C-alpha cells in the first residue's frame, strides 16, 4: 500500500507539473486568439442587433428572476428542480450579457482609435495650412517692403524744377535729354545739388575760420580785462572810506543788483519798483532787500534755460519709464518696502509742486514812531503765484493784551483791500495743478507754511490772472508780469499800508489807555465839557463765540454788520449799583468806519436793545450820530466818552434817589416814548436836549 501510494503521488506530481507548464503557454495563445476573434466578431456584427439582443436578454433575466422567486415561494421538490434549471438558464444569459458587453467595449475602443487617427490627420493638415499662411504673409511683407523702398536720394530736398532749369548751367541741366528722361533728370539734379553743397561747404569753412579769428581776438581782450580785475578791486577798496563818508552804498547796490538779476520776473519787478519808491520817499519810510541762497538761485537759473517744450514732449515717456521702474521695483522688493518708497515719492512730488524760489524780496514799511511791518515776498515756481509772510517790529514793548493784538501782522493786513483776505489762491489753475500732482488738500491747507497769496501781492508783482488768462489758455504755464500794473499797485499799496499802520498805532495807544481805565481824548479832539459820573472798570478783547452768544448782538450779526474778521472787545462801565456791558466791534478799516456798540444794562434787571427802548435809543445815538458840533470824530475814545454821558443821562432821568441829577436838562423825558435828552448843546455851561 505504501509503495502504491508513493507512486501515485509521484505520478500526480509529474502530471501537475506538466499541466502547469502547459497552462503557462496555452492561455497566452488562447487569450490572443479570443481577443482577435471577438475583435473580428465585433466588426462583423451590427451594433443595433446586439443592442436589441441585450435588451431581450435583460428582459429574459428579469422573467427568470421573477419565476425563481415564485418557485422559492412554493418550496417543493419539483420547484427546487425547476429553480436549478432556471438558475442555469439565467447564468447562461449572464454569460451572453458579458460577451455583449465585451463586444461593445471593443467597438468603443475601435471608435476611439479611429477618432484619434482622424484628429491626427486633421492636425497635420492644419499645421500644413499654418505653414502655408505664414509663408504667404512673409511673401506679402517682402513685397510691401520692396514697394516701399526709398532710395537715399529721395531723402535729399532738391531745388524746385523751375529753379534747376533756371540756375543750373546747360552742361548739367541738358534740357534736350532730361526733359524726356526722368532718370537722367534725377541724375542731373543730384549733380547740381552736389556742386551747390560743395560751394556752401567751402563758404562755411571760411566763415568758421573767420569766427575762430574773432573768438581769439575776444579771448585776448577778455584776458586783458581779467588782468585788470585785481587793480579795479584795489581801486574800489581804496574808495571805501570815501563811500562811507558820502553814504553812497555803492558796494551794497552792486551786491543787490547782482542778486536782483537772479530773481524771477515778478519779484524783480517788485524789487525795482519798491527800490524806486524807497529812493523817492527815503529809507525811513520804505526799505527793500533781497534774502536767500544766491548759489541755489544761480543753479536754478541754469536749469531753467533748458527748452520747456522739449521737457513737455518728454513728460509722457518719462512717466512710462517711471511706471516700468515701479513695476520692476515691486517685483524685486517686498510689498512694505515698495509702499514706503511710493509714499516718499509722493511727498517729494508734493514738495516739488510747493517749491519756492531760493531768493525772496523783503519790504519794510515804517511810520514816524518807528513801528514797521516787514513783508517777505516769495515766488512759488510751479504754482506761478506770489505768497507773503510778515512780521511787525515795535520800537518798545506793547502793554496790554488787546493793544498787542491790533499790531499783529494778520490783523493789520486783514482786508487791506475789500474782499482780499488772502485765504485762497487767486490763480484759477492752482487747484488743477495740485490735483495733477496727487495733492488732495486745497491750497488754504498750506497757507501757514507758505504764506498768504494776497491779490495785492500779485498785482504788486505785475500779475493779474483774471486779465491775462482766457478760457482757452486757462492753465497756461507762462504768465508775463505787467510793469505798469506793478508801478501803480506799489504806490497805492505803500500809501494804503502806511495809513493803516498809522491808524493801528493810534488805536494801540487808545486801547492801552482803555485797559488801564483811562479815557483820554484823541489828538485834535475837544475834551468832554461835562463831568462824567461813571467809570470804565474793565476793557478786554473777546472771541467770536462769546460775542455771537450774547443776546444783544443777534440783530447786528443777522444784518451782517459784524463778522468774524472784526476786532471784538468788551467794556464794563459802572456807576454805583448800575453796570453797563458794552460789546464793541471794530472794522478792519477803523477809523474810516466807526465802532459798533451793543449794550446790556444790569440795573433793576437785565436790559438790552431787544427789550428796552432806552438802551435802543443809546445804541442809536452811539452808532449813528457820527458828527458833533465842532469836529467829526469817529475814534473809540470819543465813542466811550459819549457812552458814559448817555449812561449818566439815563440813570439821572430814571427818578431813582441813588442817581441825583447832575447835568442841566431842559426836559428830562419827552413824548409818549419818554425819550431822554442825549443831545448836548453848548449854551452857557451846556444843556442836554432830546434829538
């Protein structure tokens, strides 16, 4: 048994090895043959027939599954035998479905391969078409290039044909030949052009040689003159004691003339005219000078000699290059670094737009007591306007806050001419230039830094934008100053400013007296003929909010009689228990226009013009009675004196035992309104009557 079992196992092992070797070789051939067979069958069998067969087999499988389900429900032996039969039949149908699926896969793969081959063929044809189009385009360009070819002689500007036949000799023009042959005509004209240019070249060489000889003579003369410079300097140095003795200021005038030659045209015109008036009126009235960096002004003048039209034509190219540079920097640098550089560039552009000329003109206008207003005129190079900064020089310190305010430069120059506050640029193109430079702020934002662009400052420099700029040239870059305008404006400005400065000095003295409680008559005024019982206990300046919030000033503000540009003060006048608060507004052109008073009386209640007829009558007398019997005085001291007198009349006619009558009155009250006698008549010792 053992031997037989061993031999049986050996035979099985041998048979197994043989069958495995056969299986390794056979499936490859069988699979290949099956694939080839199915591929051939897929090409031969119609796809529509297979589709209908697929649907039929699917329907049969559904029926078989339904019958198997019914047979399983019966659960009998006969049903089990039928189930096995149905199961085999369904399995065969599934095998048929798999074969149909493989055939469809083969058809799909074959369709894809055919589509891919067709695409390759189309791509090859399209590439060939593109090559042909490229060659055709290249040939068209070559043809166009040939048609547009121009010979060098066509670039030469030849003389007109009539002049050629008229001026050229017959051996060159040859009219019998050239008139019939254009080629010979062109050759003849070129020959004549060559001869003329040779003659002009020889003449040019002669002129250049003559120019060099003249230049050599000029250089020799210049060298001789340069050799005289040290001797001339010694002569000037030796004459300095004589100049100082005679007060000639020749050296200073030479220095000023050298600096004035570097000034821009508007400032030069201002300097020349103010210098003329300084010589005419004297240095104690008007002085003028030049300050700044002369070297920087000289360098700026050299740069300004470059042709502006050429610069304007290159603006677009430079902007494009700057944009390209910015893009390259953004690629190379970090985002934060690029942002900082952009802000720095914007700040530099802003400074360039607001740049001043290195030189400025200083004008000082003085009055007899030594008070002077110093004006510094500067020219903004790109905005083409003149700005002014100012300081006040006082011979001695001013005592009192309100007195010092009236000698402030802003206060003196405020509305020196009607409507000219200097808070905006008079040049219509200023806002456009600022926006084009990327500056969103308006010009008044930079006034504290640059100075005020008064209209009178522009006219003193000969600039009148409204007269010179039309709608078509609204943003013209070059505006020529007008000399006649500068001459007339400088004269008028100096006289107007001295008058304003003199009136402010007198007002300052009045305010000093009022702050100390004194009421002194101005020069030329007649002292008050009656004794005043009230006293001025307080005088101080106030701000616009305090003035506008008072109930006594509402009417004045609503009528436009007082505005924020006026000088505002508060005076408190007392007599025993009565207190009168007077809010005083002085216009910029005081004393040409009288002060405006608004009164509030605190006695037995609070009374002002809106609710009390007596206070209204006093305001009418103070604000509207501008003349007196002997003189016409609108000064502040005279108005305060008149106010004290009216207060005494009001209190003494009230019937109160606290204020006994001290003045002679014909009739204390008159009429239904019980009007008080505020008018003074010089009859005897003086008497008060009603208006």
